[in-house]
């Protein structure tokens, strides 16, 4: 998984509980991404980061926040989890140092399966 | 980004070539075609990308038509481990990061 570790791998929580998912990379890649995957929807981008403390919203960012205080770590927080946030969450990384198009080659973690009851 | 259209599912016998088509008729001149795949319960995996020339690597070959409106990913000798969902994505060198759009892809089933 290209030096990407997601934690936890599985989590069950209750509605209204805050949840933080962690993505840790050892590749020193500049860009990091959080996706969610639900049946029938493919992968949808939640938030992404283009550097330390630089983040932006993806297509399904409502209810989620992110932080990146170090190059290697990208945190996804559900401030108050809802059942609609039950999903599989994937972290990805990419790097522009190989040229502009290299950033389109993303490497993915193994995923976190989150259930909100 | 250009929209892509892929068949929902395909079957292939083990040892045979798997040819996965993708239509991207609205592709613009500076956009590349990327292929990823996702094996069940794993994160997506990059396979190959190209602009207009055919490309080959250790995993697959990519054939892009001369008008660039469609492409075909070829797995020359499919194995059971190639059973996965394959995503065709069109993307250029725009923006500060790569916001890839994954559709629902083609589910390839390789059988004995």
C-alpha cells in the first residue's frame, strides 16, 4: 500500500459521537486525499490537502473536517457522526515532483470501515 | 474533466486477454486517460495512463484511438487475481491537486 497506513481499520460508533480517522504516509508525498466509498457511488472525494496546513473541500465535504499539521499525517474528523456517514474511507497520496501529471497517479491505503449505529 | 462511459460488467476466461473499453468522446487535447482498478475490499490501484500513443507496462497495455474519443485497457493474460472493478478516468494537468473522479467502473470477472 505504498507506505500508507490508515487507522483504525474498523470502527463502530454511535450517532452523535466524534470520530477521527488517521492517514499516515512514509513517502513524503505532498498531496493527500480522503475519499468515501458507498455501494453504487464509486469513490467520492471528501477533502484533500496540497501541503501542511493547506486543505480544501471535495465534492462531499459536509459533516467532515480535516487537518494536516505534518507532511506525513492527514486526519479526517466527523464532529458528530451520523448513520449516513457509515462507509468505507480511503486515504490516498500523490506527488507532483515527477511532473505535473504525476499528481494524477494516486496511491491508496487499505481503507477504514466505519459503522455509525 | 471529460466524462467517461464504461460497461457495467464483463467476463473473461483465465489465460485469455481481457479488453476493457472506455468511451471519452468529450476529452480535450491536454487530458490524459488513466486506469485504476480496485480488487474487492482493497484500495484502488493505479495501472497505466496515456495521452495518444499506445502504452504498455508490466501490468497492462492501453490503446487509445486516433481521435482519442475512446480507449481500451488490455490485460494480456488474465488471471483470477485480475478480478476487480476497473476505472477509466480522464484528467489533465489542472489545479493544485488531483481531484480524480471515480465513476462506477467495469466489474471484470475472470473465470476458470
